[in-house]
């Protein structure tokens, strides 16, 4: 009887979603940009049109979902915005980038890459230590670049076996593989006035279904009654 009640309780677990705001206050910037942090730590504006630059979290992330908004607040350029995750050092990370327009061999659209060394060209997504895991570029019939002065809702689902990236509810990439935890962050390359804001982490926790709790309680009462009769 005890084993049966335990099995019922386990099978009755459901998922409860808890979203926690991410404070950017103690994040770290790398050279190449000018990251201007809001006083309350809820957003950051990258203001410089410079080299590839990251704004990196304090903590490592894996098996979680991270969401927020991103937008370019200028119409003077058409280069890279994006996100880095699974970041352990400058030679070990995953990169999602999004380019508005085609320019000097850099495609307009989305690219998901794994970086595993120093022989890397982030502009052209090339080099022996850069592996393109997925891409989706502008074609004659479909524009895939970001728009000026437009905010987008971004969601990253990152686990040890899958990467899922959604923008405005549309899945851009859903890629299976083997992935390691690391820092999460924001990425710009040759693109100014990009704002990242209102990011939060969502973790699913298992909790018993109400119906299961009721069944469990009835089982306990029945077991107690049986013992009393004995």
C-alpha cells in the first residue's frame, strides 16, 4: 500500500513555472563596446559602433528559459545584434547573431554558431574553430533582417541537449545536440544604440496536482482506518 501511494504521488507531479527578473547590475562588459546600464539594472544600451563585444552575466545557465526584449534605436546602420550563451571563455561559447542587411560577405538574417578556439571570423561566420549549427538568411522572397526602431520579444530555451530560439513567438531555431552550461549575455558587432531590457529567467518546478494530493490523502486515511480495525 505504501509503495502504491508513493507511485501515485510521483505520477501526479505537474510543472509550475516561476519567472525571476534578471538584474544586470553586476554583469561584465568586454572591450569593443560602450555598455550603458540603467540605474535599476533592468536594461542596458550598447551605444558604440565598434568591434565585437559582449555584456556577460554573473551566473552560469543551463536547462532554463531566458526571455526579454531587444531593439535597435537608430536607422544609421545594419549590422549585428544578438546573444551569447554557454560562455566559459573567449574560446568557448555559443552565439546567436542577427544582421539587418548584407554587407561585405556578412549575410542578412540569423546564424547560430559554436565557437571552440581562436581561429574565428565572427563577421563571415568562418574559421576552423567556428561551426555554424543553423542559419536562416534573407532571400529574394523573404526578408530576415531586424527593423530599425523596433522592439522584439526574445526567448532562449537552453538545455544540455537542445537550443530553441523564438522571436515574437516565432521559432527561429530548434537544434538538438550536446551543450554545456555557461554565462549568458548580449552581443553587438559594428552596431550602435541597441537596447536589451526586462530579461527574466523561467524555471519549471515539479509540484503535485491537486487531484493527486486528494487521492494521496484518501489513501492515508484508508490505511489508517485499516490499521485501527486491526
